[in-house]
């Protein structure tokens, strides 16, 4: 027993030894708790991409990457502990993967001069980089998602939604409430009727919401769910025989975990996404060769190619590219969080760049600037094929309705600036 | 040898009635206060304050509050999370409506608001007891969380329903917001905890506390000897909610800075604080501290040992944490059903006889 303990301790120290590496990234992940089923694939993808960079390229710009993982359990208090404990290690960027923790880190990280990348979650108005200097949410945010969801509905209805009924089933939290304003504006503009159905955390009990849907017979249902709530909602939709192709989830409601429990009946369910799906990209061969075959895959290694794994991979790729950009701007390889922020603000993602990374067509191409920390809001719709057991994109990446979103972003960021005495500007 | 009354002569009633009648105990108390007020503030950094001291101090206040209600007055409550939410939203409304007023005043007022709400939800306790009262307070928990989620006025109509603490000061020193100095927030919470503990301790030693305990031990007998159950029970609800409200206000304003009611003040919070006082010891101020320390500090310690020390995977460590903390709770409760406070009492008895136990 004692010997195993010592071995474990020695192994632990040896595993911790590469902490000498220079570029520190953090993964505030959740592999436990009510949202673990979704947290695990994301964390694996994030981790595997950095392992790949270390194994294949020797890190980023010659500097090895040290990835600190910290378990939050989607809990804000643990998130604070994680932030404070990794901050001192020189973490370059935070990706909290929780809207609650993001809201909390926005003022803290800004005061500490560390950038936060809330990719496809968090506070939407952080897109206005003149107010939120350290917060980034490229390539797309919830309001983009809501807007593109409505655009997709317009497309399949020949451009006219007047008189239609759309229901929003949402997680009753900061996260789930995000799209409401956008949808209300869109409802005004396009003349459809919007009904709101909140589901309380964690979302295992949705009978009454779906009963209401059965009674009101909305033409379309949008969903802002996370974790077990998604599976339950899709199952309930199956139970009331709601047509799956009229049921659209946001990107956090579009993973394999969400549709598999409902089996065949989930066929045709749609989900928004801001990156491509599947494992038909050259980078996955490298992951197989350098990471999986080397026995270095994160977690159980069984998530590769799933929707959320790809999202974690995409997040890591954007972080690594921002670090490369920062190294280029400042001419040093060992960058600081402030330099990382500059790298993120000048990040350019082009088709060629993605192709050279082994990810051709994986996401939209976009430029980040001081005024725009949120990219262009390009979102696609994917559909679940229960027979083949995989997602596929059914639209191109289309841009959200900027006429609706820009005034909302300006309004919300202005109120944040007023609350916190921030003078918007780029200096 | 260390801990004995012999030779410690009291020459006035005041001396005889003091909180710590034994000299050793008294000096230990002064030493703890000295360390907490004059040593720790110079040593702490962001991590120690935000990850360790603040949760400990704030949960201690909540545990003291709940202990008054459950431990001293015998009224089981599962509404702690909801009452903390009242404190948090009250302080948020106050600090945004009156930005120039000192934050300390806001916190006390938030406690007052919570006391009023607590009394309202305490009214059923006059009719129902035990588990049934627990269910009634559970209703308070769910109602309050629903209310703060549902009515936009409480979160100032923000898009997401989150509340964010703006920067506020006490005597010109920032205590909320991201730029507050660690020592300032630490001392701010420590002052509140010390005051709450002293007030609670003295209330429970006095006539009010004796009435509570009479009600707890047997309410009919208490009524016969002249304790008014209405005032006793409602005062317990008021005082308890006052403390819980203060802890909620500090939890939101000073510790987290941004709060979402369902996540931060859900039913889990009620259970957590209830477990703190059960593990710490019902009817003991020291027990409130011990329970809060046990449930706040142990997970952080385990995480640091397992993940940072041994380099284990985070998910394995998190699961082990549950098992170890859960196992320790079971072990403690089997070995000492009256909680950590009773262990401390037994230790003191042993110390009193040491080194010559008979």
C-alpha cells in the first residue's frame, strides 16, 4: 500500500514536472456534476489539441504549452477558486464554459488584465470591445444564434413568418434568458408570435412545459438547454410527437449525448452550430497519430469527433492561433496575458489558415478588431441523422441579422459601461 | 494543567458572568482575535481571501444564523438559501439605488429586510412543527428563488437576470468590485462575523436565548412557565434571518460579485448550511464555525492535495472529494452525534484533568 502511494506520488510529481513549460493555458472544465455529460467532450477536445501541438510541433512558437485543468462542476464558487488558483500561474486566457462563471470573471479578469474567451456563451454584449476590453466572444454569440435560427425558419417558410407561433424552451438562468430580447425584436420585425417556456435547473422535469406546447401547438420550438435538460426535452418532444424538423436547439443543445437517448425518433432534430461537425478533417489523423496512439488522449479518449469535442478543439485552436498572433506582434515567444489579449484582438482566421491547420472549412473566417470582439456572427444549422448516427450541416454559415443585434449590443454594453464607469474606447 | 478553573478567582458578578470564564480559554480567544485582526490581513493574497477566508467567514455567519433557529429554538428550516437570496437582492437594490451610502449600512439594512421576510415565513411555525415546518420553509426556499427569477424589478431589468455588484466603499475603502484589496474585503467580512458571533453568543446566554431553548426542549412546558411562543419563535426567525441575510448580502456583494439566483441560492445552499450546523453541532456558536470550516475548507484542501500535489486527474479528484467528505461526515456523526462542538467539549474536559485523569 505504502509503495503504491509513493509510486503514485512520484508519478504525480513527474506528471507535474512539465509545469516548467512557458505558455500556460487553463481549462475550467467540468467532468463531474449535472452537466458532466456535456463538459467531458469539450474538455477532452480542448486538452487533446494542446497535447497535439506539444507532441507534433513542440508547442506554440517553440514554447511548450502547459494546460492547467481545474474542475468547476459548473459551480460558481468552485469557479472562483479555480480562477484564483490558476491566475498566479500566469494563465494566458480563461474559457470558463459557464455563463454564470463568465459573468463573474468579466470584472475580475478585466481588473487583472487577463483575457476571457467565452466562445458561444457568456455576456453577448462583450462583442463591443470598446467597453469589454478583455472579453472576447468570437466567432458567434447567443443573439447571433437566435437570429440565425429565425432566419432559417424564414428560409423554410419562403421569407414569411407572420402569424406563425414560435416557442422558446429555455434553461431558467442567465444563459437561457440571453436570446429572449433578440427573439422579441425578431417577433416584432417578422410578425410571429413568441411564447416563453422556462425550465428550472437541472431540467429533468419538463412535463408541464411540453403539455403546454401540446396545447398551444406552436409551429416551431427553439431550445436553449444544457446538460440533462436537452435529453429530456427531446424525449418529451418525441412523446408528444412534435415534428423533429421543426425543433431547433442552440449549439449547446446539439451534441450526440442529447439526441442518442431518444433513439430513432430524434431523427431530423436540428441544432445551430458555429463550427463544422464530424471527424472528416486532416487534423483528426494527426490526433490519432500523435495523441491517441501515444496514449496521451484526454479522459477516456472515446469522444473524438463528437460535436462538443470539436467545439473544444475549435476553442483550443482559436486560443493557439491568438497566441501565435501575439507572438508575432510582440516578437517574443514567451507572451504575457496582456500580449495574449493583443493577439486575440488582432486575430485573423482565414480559409487558408484553417486549411493549413488541417481544419479546412471547419468554421467561418473572421477578423477580430477592437470594435468587434465577436466576429461576424456566422452560424449554420446542422441536422441529426439517427440512422447514420451523425450530425451534418444543412446550411452554409449565414450571418445573423445585424440590424436587430447591433442596437441591442450597443444598449446593453452602454448600460454596463455606465454601471461600471467605463469610458468606451480603444486605448 | 492548561485548562482549569483552579486559582482563577472571580471577585465580581461581571467576572463570573463573562463569556469565557476560564483564563486559558479567554487568552486563547484573545489570541485568535489578535491573529485574525492583526496578523492575517498582512499575510493574505487574492487566493487565500477569495478561495478560503471569504467563504469560511460568510458561511460561518449563515451557520450562526441557522443555528439560532434550528439549534437554539428547535425550528427546522430548509429556507436558508432563499433567505440568503433575500439578503443578496436587498443589498443589490440598495447599493444600486443609493450608491453614495456606505456599503456596511446596506448590508445591515439587507439583514433587516431579510428579518422581516423571515418573520413572515416564520408565522406557520406557530401552528406546525418538526418535519411539517421544514416543508413550509422549503416552500419559502422555492418561492423566493422563483420570485427573484420571475420579477425583473429585482434584477434591475438586466438582459440575463444576473445581478452584478458595482464598486462600493466603506470609509473610502473599496470592499466590492474587482479592484477591492484582499485585506479590505477580509477585514470587512471578519468584522461582520465577529459582531454577529458576539451578538449571537450573548443573546443565547440571556433571557431571549433561554426562552428559545425552552421552546426547543418542550414547547408546551415552556408555555406553562410563561414563555410566549409567538414572540419566542418569531424572534428566533427574525434574528436568524437577520444573520442569514447579512451572509447573503456579503456572499453576493463581496465574495462572488455576480450572482444568479437559481445557481447560487438554490436548495443545495439550504442543505449545505444545514449540514454545517449538524456536523458542527446544534446549539453551539463554536459548532457553527467548525461546521463551516469543515465543509468549506476540506474540499479546497483535498483539491489542492490531490490535483496540485499529486497531479491526479481533476475528475477523479472531484469524485474522491465527494467520497472522502461524505465518508468523514458519516464517521463523525457515528462517533459523535452531537457534532464537532461536542468533540471540542470532550477535549476540554480531558484537558481539565490532564495529566492526572482519575
